[in-house]
């Protein structure tokens, strides 16, 4: 069996894995990233890059490249609330476009000062930028369609068994980092359990959800009011949200499944009916992809490392995606761990430096997952009254 050698093995090519590869590559650490998929994600996932994450991208020199992705530069990133998307607009948080953010940041001061403002962009676009940046680094190798099936810690080094459609081989390294998502193979091999709350049921963002990546060039004609980045449906019949992806015709739609709706057997007709229910009218669109998923997790790994093997990103913590905290917490993991690994490998970091990863990142994961849970509770516990969408004086009072 062929054996390769490197400094660091990264398992998983999502935002955490790619940014960690960049952090290590910028410090000339030999790194191989393995991912079982054929490329970066092709479906919308996280949709909000927060200010601190944008500051890291600025430090690395590609914040402007990220800010050009996704929505057009003059597109508002408002969050708007509706009875149905073609019905009454209940409230709107006005937020700046990418162009406006560049100007606003120059005028901010005091406690609101920052190097960058947040950017609303789909994870699939961010991963493309991260991939381009990682491939430019000579000490970094990205290997897609390579599945890591086994990891071993041998005290003085680690080994990973890698399987492709052509062969199986072993890679050895000084350290291995599992950035391989919520079903992490690395975490399971380490025997690390997740602690916290799972499968919390709510009327919204708790339980089974159905996600639809769709394209409809006439959707903006059907949606009431000015363009927004996030459209939230506040309706007693069906709860959902609709995020703009490209500001032209592409959106991602997430709806709470009702009792009796089988997550594994949602037909295309059902999907279109769900969307029409939230839109308040029938509208034509193309389905690019769709799948069911589960909301209601507040989980953090009991520990983030065992000897020379570490966890980061969704392998280390699992969120209900309210507040955009999952992806941004993953980025902080990568930043925190990257320089420390480089310091120890280059022998200018002390022997206990890597112990600080657990001390610093575990409390942050607990704090952030609990914040996301609180946000989800505020959304999921609210029960809209049927009269909210009524064309009556009572309806008007409820909407005021």
C-alpha cells in the first residue's frame, strides 16, 4: 500500500477545511486536504458572512473578492417579514448593499468601528473563493473524490487511510484535523460524543425542514415590495424563509414540514404547493435541487482534540442555522488552530500551545450554539394569528 508524508492532513473541504489550508499554506506548512465530494458545494448553505469573518478575509487579502460574490453590488441586504411573500409586508430591517458597506465602514467609529461590515453571500460562492486561494499556495494540495475511511494516532505521528475509485493508500502527518461535518468520520474514530440538545421540535426551525434551491425570473414581480436579501414568512398555515442568492432569479427556500409530511417522500408537486402557500399565489419556477434536513440542534463535541487529532467546524459543533453562526464559528476555529499548528511544527510555539485550542474554542462553541438556540426559540415559539393576513380592521391592528 502506497504511503505519503506531509505535515498536516485536513479531512473535509468546507469553509473550515479550506480556510485552515490557507492559514497553514500562508505559513509554508505542507498540507493535504481530502474531501470525498467531487468539488466545493454546489448548493446554497450558509448565507451570512459576519464582520469578524470578513476581517479575517481582509487580513488574508481577499475580502473584496468575497464581497463581489453573490448579490449585485447595489442590491440591498434587507430582512423583510411578510404574511405571505405576495401579501402584506409586516416589517423590514434595512441593511446596506455591498457598495454601501464599503463607504459606511469608512465613517464608523467608536464601539461600532470595524475593518469590514458583514456580507450576505451564499456559502457556495465563498467556498469557490477559498478554493481559488488555497490552490495558489505551493505547500497545499487539495484532493477531491478522496475519502478518508480510517485515522490512527501513533503517538509521534498520525495516519489516514484514503480511498479513491482507483486505489487505497495511507498518508502520515504530524497532525490531522477533522473538518468533515456533522457526521464526522474523524470524530467517530476518536469516540468523541456530542453534548447538548438534539431534535428540538418547534413550529419553525425545529424538526424536519425542506430546502429548495430554485430559479424563477419572474419571482421579483410576485414578491411584494422592494427587493430584500431575506424574506421571512409569518403565517399560521406554513412558516418559511426565502433567501436571495444572485439578486436576479435564484433563491433558496426553506419551509417547516407539517405533521404528516414525510421528509423522505416529498414530491415535486408537494414542493410547488408548499411554495405557493408561502407565496400566497401560484408562481412558475425551476427546481435546481431540493432535500430535507433537520433543524433543532444545539450540540458541541465534549472535547475538540485527542493527542494529535483535532476537530473543527461542524465536526465540532452543530447549530440550528439562525443568526448565521455555524459557518462563522467554523472560520474562527480554523483561524485559531492554523497559526498554533504552524508555530508548533516550526518549533517556535511551546509544547502546550495546542492545548489552548480547547480552552478558547469550546466555550465559544457553547456560547454561540446557545445563542442560535435562543434565536430559534424566539422564531419558533411565536404563533401567528390567522387574522394577521385578514383584510379587516382587526388585521390592520395586528399588522401595525
